[in-house]
């Protein structure tokens, strides 16, 4: 069984469809249209989601995709960091014992915005210090693109720190991330419709041309979940049409 947060829409829905098409059982976690309905923006919702998922999978989980997230167009910036970082980490942490029991694999959905200059801020450190109150206070003072990018940078760093540890790799559970560029989903459409964000998103250089599809990202995620990625650990796989390679060619 594979748990997928954000399974009701966009990339999460494409992951669900791809896994189910290959005969796997999916446990969706979302605010709507999922086996487990939960709000990952607050601590009670996260705890309830973890408890329900552990019960439903009998504490043995083959995979977890932490995909639920909110885009930079969401006006309540505190909520963006709470869902994108703290909601994702709560699922990854809380379901780790179930993944370890089944020698499973987890994939977090970061973003290629995590490598943009506006991603670095004290918000990233507050996240990695597990200080949600400070992270939310900082989010309220920062521009929304920085909050979004910072939440995704913190998530990628959390994955890089945790994946090789005794808690994950040492215990037999793999952890990786994907970093998509702009992908045609309802979230992206809301950003494109925003008068400030829309022109910035359209101006993003994408060497392969055009936006990505949820199916392209789902293919990368299912690769990282599966046995063919057995030697991938702490990888942040960019699925972004070459934007990161273009902007940061030598940051390697
Ligand atoms: P989407 O809006 O289509 O889907 C997001 C899903 O997350 C929805 O089903 C929504 O209900 C769920 N969700 C949101 N807040 C939640 C909460 N508090 N509790 C539980 N569920 C919640 O968006 P998408 O584009 O498919 O995005 C999926 C992930 O990919 C996000 O983490 C996003 O940041 C990331 N991402 C998207 C893009 C893009 O261009 N679409 C690019 C990079 C990264």
C-alpha cells in the first residue's frame, strides 16, 4: 500500500492514477475526495492523518508520497509554510516506522523554486529547527514567493539531512525528493491567473519549452518509489524542463 497526500488533484492525482494502473493500492490523504480526510495545515489534522494511515496500512507501508501543498498565490502565507513544510514532515516522520517495517520508500514533493535566490531566508532555518510558530511569524512578513520557495527549500534540505541517517537509510527505508518546475495543475492555473505572479511564471525560462504535465512528474515519483531506484537516497530529482540546469549550471 502506498500513501499519497494531495491525492485529490494535480500531481498527487496523477501519482494515484499511475500507481493504481500498475495494480497498487493507494491510500489518499487530502482535504477532500480521499480515503483519509485531514487538514495538514494544523497539528491536530496531521496527527489524525498519521494515526488513520497507520491503522489502515496495519503499520506496514510500501511507499509514501508527501505531495499536498499550497502555491504562492494563497493569501494566508502562514498556511503555506504550515502545509508545505510542517504538514509534509509530519507525515514523513509519523509514517516512517510503517515504512521501515515494510522496507518502503518515501518521496517528498519540493519545487525548483527552492533554488531561486529568494528561497534563502530565516524562515528556512525556523522550519529546520522545527519551530512552526516562528516560521509562521516570519511567513507573515515575507513576500509570498519567498515563503513558498523557502518552504520547499527547507523540505529538500530536511530530505537531504534525513535520508542518509540511521532513522531512514540505516533502518532500510529510502527517502528522496522531486523538484518540479511549473506543471499544468489547478495550482499553477491559480498562479497564472494572479496579476502579480502570472507574468513572473510566464517569464520563467524553460529550455525544453512549455510547462510540464502532472504525468511527467508522477513518472519520476513512481521511479523513486520503486525497486529500480534502490540506490537512490537523498536525491532531489529536478523535473523542470532544464530550468535549474540553465540557471545554476555550475552549482554541482
Ligand atoms: P493542486 O492544487 O492541484 O493539488 C494540491 C492538493 O493538495 C489538493 O488536492 C489539495 O486539496 C491538497 N491540499 C492542500 N492543502 C491541504 C491541506 N491543508 N491538507 C490536506 N491536503 C491539502 O497542486 P499541484 O500542482 O498538484 O501540487 C502538488 C505539489 O506539487 C505541491 O506540494 C506543490 O507545491 C508542488 N509543486 C507544484 C508545481 C506546479 O507547477 N504545479 C511545481 C512545483 C511543485
